[in-house]
C-alpha cells in the first residue's frame, strides 16, 4: 500500500475516531487495518491510534515509523517474513490491540504428472503437484477433464500457516472413450474479501487408454529343417490403438528382425522369417506391448536335420545274373531316430533304423530300367519328412533270340509285299543282320516277294556283351486258281436259276385259274364286278 493512500485512509479513520472521542472520552488503543493480507516478504503499513499517549508497535518484524500525530502513529513493516506475525499496538494505558495478518505465498508451479497409458478397465492416478503455497487452508485444487470437474479438494481444516508443497491424488478407472481427452489441475488461493483470488492451472495432459482384449497367437510351421526359412506371423485381435502396438519376436533366445507390421481395424500383425542351424526343439516367443499391457505367446518348433541321402552302386556296369551291392548314407548329421529304406520300383527291399545301409542283390534282365530309390525318413510329431535319392538300373546282357521275336519259319506269297522281321532283345540294343547266300537283307524294310526269296536265312545279333544267331526258313508260294471251287460255284448258280423258273411258272398258273373262276361266279350271280371280293382266298 502506498503512503499517500495510507495517509488518506488514516485521516478518515482519525476523523471517525475524533467524533467518537467527542462523544466519549474513554481510554482506547486501536490498530488499522485490523485484518490485513500481505504476500510473504512484502511490506505492510499499520497505524496505531490511542488517546493515552506514548503510542508504540510491538513486533519482531523490522519496522520504521512513517508518520505520527498526537493520537496516532504509523509504522511500515518493511518485510513481512514471518508466517504468523502478531504486531501489537500499545500506549500508556493498559489497552493493547493486536493486528490480524494473513501472510500468503503464490505457488510458483502447478503441475500435473504425466498421465500413464492405461488399459481400459484399469485404475490410474491423477497427481497434481503444487509448489510452496500458503495459507493452505485457503487453497482449493480441482481436477478437470475438458469442462467437467472430476474432483475438488479443499483444505479448510488445515491449521498450519507456513508454506509447503501440496500434492493431490485422484484415482480414475480408464474407459475406452477417455482416449485423447485432456485433463488439467486448477489451484485457487482465495484470500477474499481482504485479499486477492489467485488462480493457476497446470499444462494439459492427454489421456491415453488402450484396449487389449485377447492374447496374441502365432502362425508358423510346427517343424522346419535346419538352414531353411520359415515364415512367422504374430497376430493380435481386439486391440486399440492398433498402430501403437509393439512386437518382439524371438526364436531360440535370438531376437528376430521384423519384416513388416500390418495394421487393420481392430487388429495388428507382425511378420518375419526364421532360420536356424541347430537341430532340436526351440521356443518361438511373441511379446506384444501396448502401453502398460503386455501379452506373450510361445510355441515350440522342432528344428530337424535331414541331409540328402547318397546312393552308390559298388560295381558298374551291372551285368545280368551277377551280384551287385548298393550303399546309401546321409551326407551329414541326421536328427535322432531316422529310418532308411531301399526300394526297387515300389517295393521295399531293405529297411534299417539308422542313416546308412548296404544291400546286395542278383541283377536280372528284367531289372533293366527299374527305379532304385533310397529314402531317409524322420517321424516328427506324427508327421513324416523324408528325402530320396534314385537311380535307374542299367543291367547289361548279351542278345537273346527266340520264336517270338525272331520266328524260325515264314511263309510268303509270291508277288506280295512282306517285311523280314527279327527283333532280338539285349542291352545295349543289339545290331541285327540277316543273310541268304551271303547276300545281306535289311531288317524291317518292305520287300516285293519273288520266288528267289525262298530259302534259309542266317540272322545274327551282336552287342558289347555277346552275340547270338538264328536260322529263318522262308517259303514262297506261287498263286494257283482253285478249279474245283469255281466249278461248284457255277453249278450252284445254275441250280438256283432253274428252281426260280419253276417256282415262277407254278405261281403264274395258279393265279390265272383263280381269276377265271371268279369271273364265272360273278356272271352267275349278276353282281357288279366292284362289289365282289377280289381276295384270292375267297371261296369260289
């Protein structure tokens, strides 16, 4: 308060006191203002008035006299640095008067703690922190969400005068609709009517709520081979806000690098690829975090080792009717409990529990071209995984000739087209030559048959593993008409014609007789011709 204003107010107060004294001359001591409000560390002017003389002010605060008269004296408390000062105006008489002073301190800061991200349905705290403030009993703290008052806290029962920090907490249950809403903390220090009404508010804090309704689930194979890639997808449904979900995927204690994250309405998924070099059962783990909510799903994936089998033939080339040995083994380390099969065509000829086998058999001509397969197989969680190596058997043998592929006798007709055939079997395919009187004849080429082709042919078949020969006797028959058959055919034709003539004559004669008799009957009856039955079977 400025000195000029104080002086004016004091004069008014003094005049009022003079009027009072004129009416009554009793001894008195008074202080003005009787109730003051001052900020901590600021100055305050008090006026002591008395009709007793020798006016003074008793206080521990530093003071200076700023004015006086016969019945009054003004004092400036230059720095009010006590929280509950009680200055006392006194005079020569025994009547003392104490001034009531409220010392206040405006808080430097009003802060709302950052609001944690909270899962819907879970409780969270709003915490408002107010720096040193006094008097706390005059303080009101309000939490607001938008324009809505969430909670009001007052301290009217607080008795301490000294300033101190204030912390107010309020618990909320997160709702889905709270996401994105703003909350604030308002502090009001109300010193009216003698003092000011001071308001301060914290910066806004935005509420973040999350929905995490279901556990994530993993999509992957149950088993993979070492050093092969497997796609892994971790997916979560019923999540909000989905784009803020964070994924951590690990396999066999190694973190996996995510290839992509896909967000759709209410769901999110992360995809990656996994490959591992060590066989065994390893744990695939997916952890999804959204705010404070964390969900984890795990799955055991079996990594197996199954190298390609190697199939070898101990003796080559393979000759018919000789013993040949086949070996098969896996090229590298195999997971436990493999089964190895040796199959010829579609039949097992050897089965061993292990990753290597050896089998001997006698090769036969009919084995040529057959498929020999070595399969190594593992059973994993009831499923079979296998790898195969195959060879087509090549069994070599000398040419073979018999009646079916090279007939010993052929009968041809003179003047016709015929083909000399002789097709022996053998591996490799034999070369065939047929000669008659040292003249070579081509096999499989059409030939115009003549009488000179009749005779004995010598056919030979040769390949790298031997040769064979066979004689073929070709008979050429000349064409001779069958006179007996022709005579019989002519006789049959003449006989048929004669019998046909006889039958026709008999039919014609019978028909003419019926017509004659019919005419005679019609004349006798006198009936018109068209009314008589012309049926040849009618009675005459």
